[in-house]
C-alpha cells in the first residue's frame, strides 16, 4: 500500500510538472500506447539506457490484459519468457504462488485487472529513463528534419513531442495508418500467402471483438441485477452453456456453473469474455475515426450488458454484479474493448502458417531470427457472422513457434517499429500471435531493437539481428520455444543460441491448447545427425565420414577442425569441461548428448556470431 501511495504521488507530481512546463518535449524513443507491448517496450528500452517516453490515453498500463479486462493469460505457461515471466512472478508474489492464480479453467494465470495494472506501473516506475504521460491522446504525426513529431492533447492542453524512433503500440495500428505505412486487414487469399488453410479469396472480415465485464460475488443473498438493457432478447444467449464441454465435466455437455468458472479470478471475481452465444460482438472499427469508433463501441458494450442481464435473470447469478473496485470508469466497465485483430504491417518479413507449421522446410529460415515465442494454437473467433469463410482448424494445427524480428519492421517507413497485434503476420497466424504473453514479448523486442538502433545511430532495418537477440537473451527472453530447457538450466543461453542457428533443431508437436517444441537435451546424438547440422553452417564438414554411432569427444574434435577451428584438441575440450558445468566425467569415448553437443559447439565454434539477414540467410 505504501508503494502504491508513493507511486500515485510520483505520477501526480509528474502530471503537475509536465502540465506547467512547455508543451514541446524531446525524447529519444517515443512509444504511442501504454498497452501490453508499449509497456514492455518502454521498460526494455529504459533498462538499456534509452531516454524513453510513452503516451497513454488512459490512466492504466497493460492494455488488453488490464484496461480491456482480459486478465486470464492465454498460453506460454511453460515459456515464461522475459518481461512476461517477470510480470507473472510478480502476480505469484502478490497472490501467494502459482496455485493462487490458477482459479479458472481457461488459464493457469488469472488476476484482477487492477492488480495487473498496479504491478506494471510498479515495474515501470523503477526505470529512471522511462517517462509515462497518462491521459494523453496523440492527434497527429509527421516526420520533420529526420525526427518524428507527434502532436497530442494532455488534460485538454495541446503539445508536441519529438523523437528519433517511434514505436506503434496502439491497439489497432493507428500510427501505421497515420504515417501511411503499408498494411493489410481482413483475411488473406491462399493464392497470395501459400497457406492451404486460408480462404481462396481475400476479404475484409476480422475477428470479433469483446467488451469484457468483470463481475464480483457480492454474497448469495445479494441482488445485483442491472436494469433491463434496451433491446434485450434472451433467445440469442440461450446456447451459451448448451454446447459441448471439452473437459468432459458433464457427460460431454457444459454445465452453466462450469461455464462461469471459465474466467474465475482471485477474490471471487469473474472475467466475462465468453465466445459463441456470450458477449463476443462482430464489429470492425479499424478504419473508423475516433468519434465513429466511440459511437460504434456503445453497441458492443450494450451487448455485454444484455448478456450480463441474461446471466443474472435467466441463469440465476443475480449475486454476481459489476465489480465496483476495478476500473476508474463511471460505468465500472473496462476502459477499452478487447480487440483480437488490428491492421497488420507489411513488414520486411511476413510470418505465415507454413513458417509456423514447418519452420525448417521453408525457403526463409525465419526461425533463426526469432525474438518472441508462443505456444497457443491458431484460434479465431468468427462464429457470430455466418458470412465469414470457415477455417478448418483440424488442418491448422501447429507446434509452438517463434516470431522473426523482421515482422516488427516496415518494408518502407524508416525509424518506425510496430508492436502489439499489428506485426507482419498473416490473418491465419494472427490467431496465435495476438495473445497476451506473445504481445508482451513483442513489445520487449521492439524496445530492444529501438535501443540498439539509437545506440548505434542506425535505422532499425540496419541493426544486426544477432545483436537484438543477444540483448533479449540477456533479459531472459526465449528465442526458441523449448519446453524442456528452462531458464534455470545453466546451459539455457547456449542451447538457445545453437537452436537459433538450426545446427541442432527442436522437435515440434501440436498439442491441444499448449503446443510444444522439445530439444531433448539428454538424448544421445549420432555422428551423422551432428554432422548434418554442422553442414548447414560449415560446408567444409563434408570431408567428415560420420556413422550412426553416438557422437563422442574424439569425433567432435574432428568435426570442429573440419569446420575451421584447427586449434581445437581433445585436451582443450577436457580443460573446458568443468568450466562448462557438465556433471558427467569426460572421456574420449563418452557418448555425448544433445545438450553437451550444443554447449561445446557454442563454446568453441561460436556459430551464433555469424551474422544472418532478416530472412535467416547467413552473411559471410
């Protein structure tokens, strides 16, 4: 409580000082939007010593996972990458451990939105290089004399701010549109993307949005029924808990009480974000202006209130009322809706379904340039509109995946980086990359890219991929989505680096709602498998004559020498063995496992240091 009070006073002083000072500001990095990606971009860049400013329209940080009320984390439970992992750890500390946040069956991590906002604000407040201006709405953007110039309104007072690099962390990619950066919306044609699961013809359909409501249990005898909303029709909600139950709790049918446990939060609160016959709402506001959006979103909010009224009157949950201690709004509903889909950047790389499903079989080696990981399946909410072409999700299964750095960089506009849900992916892939943990990581990657670009005085497209990846590894980010090599493993970084070269590859598995990629660190590796991987980086290794026998230190010495490390001997490997923290004693006939092979390759050959392009091609 004391920390929160200090935080409030600090923010108040910031507001007062800023409003009394000249409204023409300067910064090195400007981030528009303090949502999930904007917050982590700001924290990461500030930690790397960059003078960073965030403009945020509300008084909260966190966007979809706080201000929109989607406080049940989808995916990445086994991949606590970077700032997403830090945020989750703070939630565990606040509530009392992992079990205390596993309150609803949709997620392993559920929390009250206000708690999530407080944690993010505390994390941000620790960074002296990060300046956040709340209640600040951008009104225009232009490029002048090599700098971005953004106009804004803060507490009804106009102002401007200049920056060298700009990050679009808005919910819908509005900065892209304002800067005339090319983007796409809607569903792509399979003829254009090569995705067999995409529709034949492109269209403008996007995923439905949801105006979430957070409820609180006021006690079994309480009656918190809201007034009957205008246009209420109970029939459209009757199927909300009549569908099949994927967890088999009620002989294949979903019990309504079980449905309500979907988004049960700590402290007897409930996130109402229910698909199908719930409060999903088909509405595309992407190309509307601000006033038109505000008006259109009233319909989505009204739909949610109708659904709430149905829950209270038809299903008997009158004791569940709108939480009065969550959002600083007059109606106590979230400040913004949950947007599942936005504008999608036309970047220097575009991640498609094929790259996610079979990353090692594509012309582009995007996996080598990964800066964020995800394990959530491709999930589209389109049930409300029968005109939308159906996706056969039985053919859209994917393993866990990583996202290439080039997906954040426009193909044309310089000194702009794109984050949030607006990165360069196809409509199909957006169904997986839109989730909270992934977007938190995308922001962190955007912040690291911007920081290095500023430090090296380069445009983002000229920054070395490996330098960004190395900065992210230092911050505890996963480059590769290995479920069986955690950050606690002393060889985590080495395995991540070798995985990002492709010399030793992971094995992907589509698996229900938490897809997987396994490295199998303890599995023995043959001479042949190791040599085949080595050949992708060192063609001279073709002089080797590998067999199917297990890889040994004696053979790996020959392999390293063939790769050009002529000074490597068995004695040098033996001398480094203890330093490399292997638990098994070395001998020249020891059968090496994949972990040992990866660590030795990283230590003696340093293939990760060989530059790669944004498509993953090696640069001599």
